[in-house]
C-alpha cells in the first residue's frame, strides 16, 4: 500500500521507524560557513545569537526544501553581544572586538577563532593537572569555551549525577525553529559525545596520548563529561526535539582502533543514548571517517540510527553493505560524497551521486538522503536545490522501490 502524502516531520519520523514513506526524506547538515555565506545574515549574528541562528536554519531549510533541520549549537545568552565594543568588517572576516580586549575573528566561510587580550591562542586543559571529580572552573579555559561554545562548565554544575542546571536560553533556538516551521519540519537537536568533549577539552594530540598514559583517569573524565552530555541531550529531548544526534566525530578508524572504541566510546555513548531514549526521543550517531569496521559496536551503544557513513575514499562505508548488516535495525542517513558535491560542475554529476545513494539506501525503507558529512561552505546552493526533486523522481522509500523511475 502506498503511503499517503506526508509532512516533512511525518516523513522523517516514518523513515526513522522503517515505515513506508511517500518519498525518501532529504536533509543535510550544513557547515556553519555555509550559513554564513548563504543565509543573508551577518555571520556573527548567526554564531552569537539564538535568533540569528534560528533564522539562518529556517531560511536554508525552506530554500532547499529539506525535511529536517539539525540545530547543532545551543541557544546563546541573550546578552552575549552586550560585551561587544565594535565589529570590524574585512573582505575575509568579521573581526569582533570585545570590551575586555579579547578578539573573535568570524571568517565568512568558517567557524570563529578567538584570541585573548594578549593576542595569544586560548589555553586548553592540562590533563596532568586536572581532577575529574572537581571540574568546576572549566569556563576559564577559553580555548574550549570559544572554539566550540558547547559550555564545558555544565560538567561541574551538579557534581557527578544527572544535570538539572541547563540554562533556559540553551533551548531558545529550538523553540524559535519549531515556531517558525509550524511543527511541519523534523527538528533535531545535537549533543557532543563524551569522547568529542574529551578531544576538544584537551586538544587532539594530548587527548589521544592521555588514553595511553593514564586510561583510568581518562575514563573517569569521560564519565564526568557523559554527565554533562546527558544534561544537554535530555534537555533537548524534553523540549520537544524530534530526535537527538550524538556528534561523535573523532571515533572513527582514523583516530581509534576497534578495541579503543569499545573501551573509551561505547560505554559512555550507551549511557547517553539510554538517557535520551528514556525521554521518548530517537537518538542517532554522527561519526566521520572509517567506521565500516565498527558498525556493530556503534549499534551496541543502543542508538536507533547512523549518520554520515562516509564512502570511499573519505571513509570505508559501502551503503548497500551497511543496509545488509545493520539496516534492518538502524535507520541510515548520509553516504553522499560531500567532496564530489563540492567539486561537481554539472547537474548530471550531482544527480549521479544522489541516485547512487537512493538506489542503495531506499529499498526496505529506513533511509534519509544526505551528504556523508557537513555540506561545505562553498557548495553552490543550486546543487542542494536538486536533492528533493531527485528524491521525488526516484519514488517512495518502501519495500517495492529498487531503481529510479
């Protein structure tokens, strides 16, 4: 039986449950630089205000007709720009000069970078001096605060237990997006995985060395960071997010072996996923790079879906093989090569890559068409405008679909 015509929100919900849909849902995660270049707003207002980011999210969702929106930054404090002295405009960036003498450079096609008043790179946390059981004061490590803005001090707010102290403004972007889309679009929240927090807090090389130098202490820190991640993930689920994405970018084969994944990622993401599911929201994981050797371990975290699925040569995931091994139990999102999308010069090239994924992912349902990782800042909008019409031409993502019409 054909599925009736669905709203975007219904379409994504059905795909996540492996139910018949009227067509394969489409939505991609966009790099922050893509919003900066194409949403028609000053980049610093997108990065530093809930209202600006919400407007950018909805503007491009409507332009590309995406079925979903991923809110991958928390809402901002309403007074954050009160500390701003002036904004200097250059051809390459907005340069924000703060009243305290610090400077934030917001490139027009990349994430912001922050400097102290002395002009130095902000510090990271020293693993040797850190006490995992006393994490208060992490906000002073502005290398973590400014470069990721995922609020490290949450980890120390409520001790080792489940957090209740998520500021209300964190939820503001979610509320604004839900209101602007009238409940018709699937709105997903995002939380950094404990391991991503670990990598960002210490810096990439020191973090990887810490796993080897003092695994028990690293595990204790990961436990505290899991508390922080649960606090924000649960807050989004309770605020009405249609799903929560665990951003676990550094857990692929380029960083960790299967054994290290099982030791330092799996138990913490399992606890995080269970907390989200206890709120009644679906939860899925975004991991970049080579994950073809650990799909079973990722499934063991208790998630309901997998995102990115980087194809060769970016990763090693064959979409058809992933469908055969885990696709009956997990929904799959991604696998379009984002570098090919950036490099494409013709509509035929874009269509070939999208149709490759539709042919492999749509049969038996449970697939969302998306680029494997974020859409690069300078991908031309016309390429993204092609994706929903291609999904409409292809057909419904249920059992009888095998080839494009």
